[in-house]
């Protein structure tokens, strides 16, 4: 079983005076990323406001909402309210669809391909502004430059195109053209972008939601499931190598292996499974902040 909390600092180390403030990294992981909400609520309940946030994929989506000043609890209520009505969600997804059935036989593209910016417009809380500069907390969004084969980061200018590019999962969401780049999912190059927070000099807290395979009887996965499962294996491998180079001060891993990348309709179950991490974060941060 994975640890809920790993600390990279010695047991007797204190946050002050070595560290001033907390910087937060939220990782990629599809629906598993809803577990980030527990982390946001823990910070709110501690009365701790991050001085900076970095996010990749679903981490960028939730990180932008939190950086805009939306509380963790309000993000929870918004997510549950949106996902409560399956018929309405499916209607919204259809409005975001850019693929056509005929594409499958002509250009061999996915007929259910969706537009990321329309998805954001449909599902984001209304309080999220148009630009990075309007956010209450500085935000770094990580995406993948498809043609450059490398990471690209955004922290200024228009917010939606950057976050849309960060969440553009290949095969499901159409790549995003923004600022001279063709962007795809940030998780392909940096699923847990905590290293972008080191320059802040703050205590770094990272939430890793890539997880492993679902804890169930081994079977041959369905094609779509295998595609997303392989992506999560890749993300975990990248994060493992990053941690060998330099780890954040604190990394948390909610127990969410039972959920798949597209289990958004299981939001309540994901939040319930991730709930124990909230107390773990509180105890760890109270210790470091003492």
C-alpha cells in the first residue's frame, strides 16, 4: 500500500526560518485529480494560503480555480453539483465535441474528440478570470509542446488556452494552438511540476494523483482503458525519476488506485477515498509550521 504522506525532510526540521510560506504543486491523473480538493480544503482549514501554485493537466484545472480565490469547499460543491446530473454533463460534452463519426473513415481521427477550451468554459467555476494576472495566487501551468517534444510553462497572459493545452489528453481532447505552440497534456512531460516552485524559497507541498493500476483481479484491459493506464504508468515513471533528482519538502499520495482516469461520475467516492490525506497534511504542516 502506498504511503499517504512522504516527507523529504528530517524529522526535527522546522519550516521556519529555512522556509517562508508554502508553495503547492498539483499533478496529472484525470478523475483521480479530484482528490486534490482534499488538499485544498486542508490548507483552507489550516488558514494557510499558498504563495504559488504549479499544476499539470487536471492539476492545472483545479489549481487555476483555487488560484482565482475559489475555496476548496466551493470547488467541491461546484464539482459535485456539475457531475450530479449525468444527462446535463453528457449534453455539455456533446457541445464540446469537434469530431464527427465520418472522421473515423476519412481522416481516421477520434469521432468523440473534444475542444478543451469549450470544456473549461462549461465546467469551470464562474469566478475564474481570463488572465493569469487577475489570479489571487501566482500560477504556473505546465503543458507539452507537441512539435518541440518538450515542456512549456505559462504564467502570464490568457489563462484558458494554457490550461486547455495542459489538459489536452491525446485521443480524447484536441491539441490546443496557443502562443505559437501546439499543446498536449502536460502529464506527458511533467506530471508533478513541483520543481517550478523551488525558486520561491517556500516549503513545497506536492500532491501526486497518477496512482497505479486499479486494485482488482488482473485481467486484460479494454483498449481505451489500456491507453489511459499506460499514460498513468508513464507519469508515475517520470515522477519517480524526478524524485531521485530532488524531492519536494512534502509529497502526498491519496489512496485512489481503485479509480480510473475517466471516473468523474464517481467524484463522491474519489473524495471519500482521498479524505484521510487531509488529516495527514494537517499534522505534517502543523509540525513544519510550528
